[in-house]
C-alpha cells in the first residue's frame, strides 16, 4: 500500500486538506477585526497568555517568534490560576479554541478577580460568554478545526493583537512571507515523495527525543513533542540547551540502543550563541558514541521567524505521516475524550 492509499484509509477526517491549506488560517487571522479600544497599553507592565494544549502553543511560539521585539515580561500559563504577580497592570489573553477548557475558564475568572486587562481568543463557548458579560475584547476564531490543527489561526490572531496594540513592531511583511511559504511547502509536502514523509519514515519504530535551545527554538521542540503524542499516538520527549548539558547528558553514559529504541532530533539554527552550537557538536559526539542515531533539522530561510514557522510546519506534516505509517488515524483523541468525560 503506497502513502496515498494509506492516507485515504487512515485519515478519516481529511486533515491532509487542513494541513495543506494552513496558509488560509493565517489569511483569516490577519484579516480578523478585534475591537481593542478598552485596552490601555500605557498601564501594561507584563503579559500572560493562559491556555492549554493546542491553544497554548501559540503563546509559546510568540515567546520565540518575538524574542527580540517584545520588551515586556511575558509568560504562558497552563493552569487553573494565574501567577501571584498578576494584577491590574497585567494583560491577560485567555486562549481556548473550544471556549470550554476548564483550566482556562478558571484562570480567566481569576484574571477578572485580579482586575487584569483581558482579551479572549476563542470560537465561542463559556469563554465567549464571560467576555460578553464583562465587555472584554474577544477575537472570534474560525470554527471546525481540532485545536492542535488550528495553531496558525491561533498564533496569528495573537500576533495581530500584539501588532494592533503596538506591543511589537509592524508584522505585515513577515506575515505575507509566512503565507507564501506555507502555500509553497503545503504543495511540496502533499506530493508522494517529500521531506516530511522521509522524516516520518526514519522514525517508525523509535521514540523521538527532541533537543532545541531555550528561548530560541524551544517552541519547535514543544510542538513536535505534542504532535508526536496527539498525531502519531507516540511517546516523545524534549529538552533544551544549555540546561540539558548540566544533567541529562549524564543519562547517555548508560544508554543502550538494545534497551530503548530512541532517536535524537537536533533543532539547529545559525543564530545560536557560539558556545551553544559547540555544545550541540560535543554532546552529539557523546550521543552517537552511545549508539543512538541523530537527525539534524535546520531551516535555511533567511529570517529567524520564518525558520521557526518552517520547522514547525515540517514537524506537523511529519507527525501526521508517522501516524498514517503506524496505521493510526492522526485525528483520533480517544484518551483525551475519556479523561474529559470522567472529570
């Protein structure tokens, strides 16, 4: 059975089409009109994006994407309550694609109690109800996606809010580049033989361990780990340099390929600190001596922000193909549904 036949058999919800048309999510988000007049930017001293799962990863991407531009303290919150420092000088963005994520609803109510400035990002549900009852700005997302497949509409809506509030410089140029890039790559990854499929084929039978760099490409590792879990139905793990060289590196002393089918994925970038690049090189030598294979991923795009998008999109397609190669429906989330029903 070739890959086209396998996609037809196992992708019952046609997520192939959703992936290929990811650029349309960016277009939708960038054309979204959100009334932000109630937000007083002069009073904002810090920013918190609160959400879970596919609705939080956009917040992680913002942290890496705007690491040079965002000048205010910024955090992503994945819990029922906000950090203790949140107050009336905090901009809280409550992100829940469904609008019914219980942790985000709780954190949003906590933000109301703390008198934070609030913006909501959602398709509806309880989050929209709370926003309407308090008069908070609410960005209405396009419905019909699973949250993890709505990353682009989520992130670029978040970026548009930051753009309009002038928390970051004008983003129009890079957004156009992203749209063009996703169009091109969507066509490439849709073909019978492509880079994403080849990456997936290398990972069949292995547990991925993704190594990236904190504050630079950590979102790529976070996203890949989550997509291996949800799409590929596979355990996966990630760590970040330089921290991993102060602890995890010792684990390779007892590693045996016959005990654990592991492959390391290095997320590389030319903007890393020279010492971090050296750490990748030396640590990779140690890993390879232990008998573990390493896959290096590095985008060649000129703009760092575009390189992040490039690698995330490659990972989205690779984890999708890995699900199909492992004979799983990439959209099924049986364990998550079970958990929610029993909560």
